[in-house]
C-alpha cells in the first residue's frame, strides 16, 4: 500500500509565536507500507501511535534534498495515509492525522510546536494559516498564481539554523505575528518578507542568499522553516535570474505551488 503527501515551503515560521503559515509545493514524499519488523524512525513512531505495530515504511522523495521543505511532516502524513487506507479508512480526518503528526514530532524532538501548519499544508494543499497551539486551520486559500518557488540547499550545510540569540525571541515573535496577520489577509509575499525580518537575527542564518534573490528580482525570500533550505517566490520571468544568482551557493531547484489535496496510491 502506498500514499503520498506534499512537501512544502514556509510562509510564516511558528517557532517564536506558535502561529504559522505554509504552502504545499509540487514535490512529494511517497510511503510504501509493508508488514515487517524494523525501525523506520518517525514513520514507525506514527504507526505505533495508531495501532500499526508490525508494519514498516519505506519512504522515497521526489526532491533530492530535505531540511526546511516539510519532509518530516510529509513522511508521517504519507505513512499514516497508507496505513489508514490499508485498514479501510479512505477519507480520514485531517485533524486526526495532524494531531498524531504533531505529537510524534514533539516526542521525537524534530519540532518545537508540532508543526501543524506544515502537516496541514502537506495534506490539504494550497496556503494554510494555522494556530499551532490549537492545531486548527484558521484560513486556507489558493496559492498565488503565476508564481514559482526557487529552493536553495546551501553547499556543505546539512543542519538547521537553531536560535542563537535568545534575547531576540520577543522581537521575533512580534514581527512573526505581523507576518501571520499578513498571511491571514492573503498577502503571501509580504508575509514571507516579514518572516525573514523576524528570524534573520534570531536564527543567525547567512544573509547573502536572501539579498541575492531579492536583487535578482524575487518577490520575497526567506529561510524555509529553520533551514538549511532557502526559498524565493518568483514570477516566471525572474526564475533564471534567481537561479543564476544562487547557483554558486549550492543545489538549486525550481518547484510549483500546489493547490490540490493529496491522494492515496494503492499498491
């Protein structure tokens, strides 16, 4: 049994304020469920949480890198969808899946907030604006038309950018709250710009990738999640310029925004 879940990009990081927003992208993770004994990390933790002892998951991604593209949320979503499908649950509640996803993420230490915003985007597609404390979608809407996302995985960087200036948390939370309000009003690019303003000092991530993307014509750019991946939202006529500006910094990929909910693949 197989199922897929979308990867995603950050609009507002929830780590400082618990209010977040994310958007699905046109790349996915596929989980193949099979009976067996193994330790498959997050997927196995999620399966055990819903009575799936004795099952394993083999996961594969259509994108060649991870770290900021919501892969942890996506692999748990896909694993749960595959198992529930196997059990005959063909239309599971997104809230149920997200609750399990959040609990597993916190328990495993891969998320502070539970990343309900990432999990909802991965399941529902489109833009989701989420209260992570209550794990509820406050608003969902179609992503901006005629917009692509350029992703940069910096060369030689395989870790997240954890908070390194804790004294800036309050300031980051205030700006992130403003970004969340912009996302709630449908102003995605302004939300992404404010997200970078909120976290650029708090996380101490390198500034150069965002500067280069904006100079090359990106509508907005930021870290995706806690990195290491950077994201730039661009119109089609600026894609090549942003790709060229980032090529020397690492691996660059161009993806589309995805508005469709995920669907299960049987096998």
